[in-house]
C-alpha cells in the first residue's frame, strides 16, 4: 500500500479547505460548484464511489478508520489527511461518525434528451428543498428499477453531502439530469405517460392509473415538500394519481410517497 498519509493537527490548515464547513449549504454550493466537487461521507459511500471509478481528490479521516479504509482504497495515491475527531469536528462543523470523508470529482450530468431517449420509467422531482428527501427518493427509484431522474432547476442538489449520505451513494447509480425549461420540459419526456403524484382525495389511485398505462413507460412527477406541484406543473401532466391512505392521514412524506409509487411502478411489470 503506497499511501500518502498527511497528519493534520491544525483545523485551520489550508490543505483542508475542500472539507471545511460542510453544514453551510451556501458556502458548500460555492466551493463545490467552483471546483466541480462533491463530498462522499462514510466508508460505505466511499466504497461505492471507488467501485464506480469516480476520481477521488483527497480523503479526510480519523486514525481508527485507516485499516478499513485501506481495504476500500488500496491503490489510492492522493493525499489522505489524518486528524483526531475534535479536529474533524472543527473543520467540518459537526461530529463525523461514519469513518471518513472523500472529496470526489463530480461526474458529468447528461442532457435531458439523452435520458428521455432511453427506455424506462422516470422519476421527476419538482422543487424539493430538503437534500435528505432528494437522496431518499433517488435511492428508492434506483432500488426499484426506475431508469433515471429529472430534477427541476430549483430542486436540491443530489450530490450535496446529505443527499449522497441519505441515499447511501445510490444517487451515483441513478442517471439524472436537470430540466432547463421548467415546467415546459414536462411535455418533453418522450412517449411516457406523465403522472402527477398528489394527495388529492379526488384523484384516482395510482394502481388504477398504472393499469390504464399498461406496460408503457411512465414519468412520475412529485412536487415540493410544502406546496406540492404548482398549477402550471399539474397542467403539463396527463394524469393525477394518489396513494391510498388510512387512519385519517392525508399524505406521506415525499420520500416515503416516492418509495410507494416506485414500488407500484415496478409491480405493474411483474408477471
């Protein structure tokens, strides 16, 4: 193992700039967008990153995780900064519990036309603002066979640290793109049936809607956590669908709703 270990004891060390203030969304957006980076947190996520061949620039970890890290990145030649847990906390802004952080080069985002031209169901995320919800939704989509995801321009970044962590790296396995002309791009999803997921009790159940679509590909559209889909977004969808609810509860968290709906998408193709 030809590692390049660099001990760090000063939390203000300039070598750790890429790892700094990970809880400051605005600052991270500026740092990561400028440098084309994203942060992978935890050994399991770093292992997924490595298995996909993505370029890792640097790693920050505590000494106790070096043995496990050596099995995940045996041939890594970049700097591995090693610091005690208090230094990690001061650098990142929180207590790092998942072993390590890796600074990774962002993969290129494919154009909408490429994603739309490939077969398969799509998940379309409106203006979701919570990174954890975006990560969980994309993890469910990937796990349940959805072919890709389309994000509105205002949707939270799926490669922000919390989104990557909550998805356990699944955001890296699901092809995704950003719509540039929103909500008009909802009408540019190919031959798919565009279905808006809504808590509206007057909407038909999702199983009924999917039965009508047969085996045709579907684009499942979900809105933001608070207001949901706008009138303009609904107008560009061909169908509305709801999930059956009970106990006087009118809706699920958006990430849970996506999981249920993606399972319904999968089951309609199951003999």
